[in-house]
C-alpha cells in the first residue's frame, strides 16, 4: 500500500481502519447491551419476562460461554487469514444477528445456552478479524495511535450499549435482544459495501492452516498430552458447576486422572515415542504459561463488574440517595435512570401480600424483599411489612401502594451504575496511559490489580453505608482507574517476556488467560452469590473473596517477576 506521510511523519490510516472501528462500535453495542444486563435477565422471575434461573445456572452460562468465546479466536483467526477477512466478517454477522434475536425468544436453560453459544461463536469469528484489520492498516508510525483509537471505540460501544438496553428493557426484555440484533444487522452495510480485502497490507494473506496453528499451540502452551490432562479437568468443573456431580466427586476423579497421567508419562519416559499419546506431559513456554495462569486471577476479578455487581446492586444496595441526588441535579433524568414499571409492580404486590399474611418474621421479609427488588423498588423492611399487611387487610389498593413505593423507594438501574466504568475509560484512558507509560509494566500492573481489589471491597461496604448509591458509584469509578492502569500493561508485559520475533504469536495466546478468567469468574460468581450472599446473607464475605484473589494475583506477579529476573541474571552470568 502506498501512503503519503503526514506533516507529523505519521502515515494516514487506510479506509479499512475506519470501517473496522465503525463495525467494532456496533458489535460492542450489541454485546455489552446484552451482557451487562445478562445477570439481571437470567435471574429475573419469569413473570417479569426473565428466565428465572438460579445463580449457579447463571454462573455456569457466564463462565462456560465466554470461556469458549476467548478460546475459539485461535482457530477462527487462522481461518480468516486463510480465507479472507471480509468473508469472516460476513459469517460472523450471519451467526450473531439471528442468535441475539433468539436469546429473547427461548426460555429454557439449554435452549438459551444454545443461542448464547451461537452468539459466542459469531463473536469469536469477529474478534480476531477486527483486531487483525487494525494491525494490518497501521504501521510503526501510527500503530500506537491506531490501537488507542480502537480501544476507545470499544469503550464507546460499551458505554452506549447498556444505556440503550437499559432504556428499552423498561418496555420489555425482548427489546434488549431486538436492539442487539439490530446493531449487528447494521454491520452488514460497511462489511458488504465498504470493506475491501487484499488492498490494505503488503505481502498477501497469511496462509497458515489449522495444522500450523496446532503446532504453534504446542510450542507456546504444551503438547497433546497436556491437553488430554487439562481439557477433561475443565469439562469436569463445568459439569460440577451445573450440579451434574458434586465438587468432592470432581476433585477425587481429577486426582485419579492426574495420577494416571503421571504414571503413563513415567512409563513412556524412555524409548522411541512415535505417537503423541506416548509422549510425556510437556509444557511449551513454561514462564509464559505461568504468567497466563497468574493473569487468570486478574480476569476472574475483572469480570465481576459485569456478572456479579449488577445483581449485588439490585439485591443489596439501596440507591435511594443516588435517586435524590440525581433528582436535585436533573429531575427529568430520574425517570430515565430509575424507571419503574408501575403496572408490573401493581400486578405482583397482591401475591407478595398473600405470602406475608398478618404475621411475618425477618427471614420471610428478606425473601419478599429479594423478590420485590426485581421491580426496581427497595422499601425498608418495616415499610415493606406495613405496606403489604395494609394491602392484605384492604386498607390500601395495590395501585396506590405501587405508586407510593415507585416514588419513595425507586432504585437506579444497576446497569447504569456499572456503565460508569465505560464512561470513565472513554474520558480518562489516554491521560492515564500517558501518565503511567514512564514506568515498567510489572509494577504498574501490580498497582492496577490492587486498585481493582480495593474497589471490590468498597463495593462490599456500600451495602452497610447510609449513602449506598453514591458509595457503590465511587467503587465503580475506582474500579475503572484500576482497569485503565492494569489492562493495557498486562499485554505490554507479554511483549517483555515473550521470545524475540515471536511477540505477535504470544500476544494471540494471551487470550487464553482471558478465557480461563471468564470461566472461573462465572463459576465463582454463581457459587459465592448463592452461598455467601443470599444463603448466608454475607455479601461482604463474597467481595472479600474476590478482593483476596486480586491480592494473591498481585503477590504472584511480584514473585514471578523476581524469579524471572533471577533466572535471566543467572543465564547472562553463565
């Protein structure tokens, strides 16, 4: 491609760069418009239009499906290099557009799982192609700026998607999925009429086949015997999370499976090894694999912002203070940010009153409160009891009680509070990145991870504070600071530890840590929210668990880096 340098010495961007960024915005509008609300939708009662799943089922879906989404680009990226980016874009949109729509039409666990998996497959086709386009349409003179623009577009889509979805879910949950499908439908226009293959990079397309991809996997991660050990372990923990087997059965089975593999490796340690299954277990680049495992902890706590925090805000954080503050600043914004469907609330109140009856204990009141928060109101327990008893006695009508509670105890939509993260990133990411670029990646990554942990503890405290809405909003703001500090540096550190001339390949396999992080984030979220938050009524204990994982991850990074420096120093001295 022939380009004319700009006056600053920076090459202009190719047309495909702008097309790819546009498609990224629409794809993120669709994904985050759904995913930020997914926990609320899955656990909302069927009477309100949700799926009515329990938290363990929710955690299973939010762990397994994104796990596959981040693993599949290893294969779909190679297919795109082989058969063309434009073709892969179109395949991705052909899968995602109907899949998003079907998410709102199916109501069983496995049918929803199938539609969700289709969304993930489509996103896995899209993700490596859009990133590859940014890489191919930039050069050494503008690559930093190009990826900075791209990351900003990701967060623009992430910011706007939940805003639109939060607004339309006041109409119906179906509209959330229709909007996601609509955003993907719009992407056919630039993909068909504007994106061009073959004229945006020199040297032709990469002709790697799947065999070459698998060989690279062995070099970076490990051989087939390692996969044979790990894959059943991952499948098994998914089955345990769904309730197919107990965790004690899982750990006993995996202990036996590990023993069998170790014995088999010992028996085949010597002699000619003609087949892959006769080889010993072999890790590819050990230090890189260890780094990926450590970073799994980072992505485990990072994903709690999207899969656990919305539920926690809905169920445990009284945001009335935030409603009052917004009302003072902009009264018209309250109906948008804290909308209540009074008709739905009116319909459900008689049933709650019948459950309560003339007498009630604290445990029953707490159960009714957790049902009521699905309708975006959170009256104090004493007001909940007196209001429902008055309704049961015929002293007040359901419509009047619903109107009173919708004005006095309305709550800010959780997705809007979580969405603060995207807004902060859009505004401050460039400034933060500019400020921290003077320091090495590892110390900054450690600090950012610790800031994430701090924000999770702050979120846990918001349940007990008088100003719950403001405090949880501050926790999200601090979370955004930690994300902006750590996330870019986590990839920069890969470049520092990867073998020379293989940095790009190692960057591709960095997504494995994100895949594992999504898996464990979903499984831990489902278990901890069920047991610690709802059964034990100790949400702070849940957030302490996640914050502790962040601290352990930071310590592990420090130890890993110290060990790496020691090995490198020894090698140089030798």
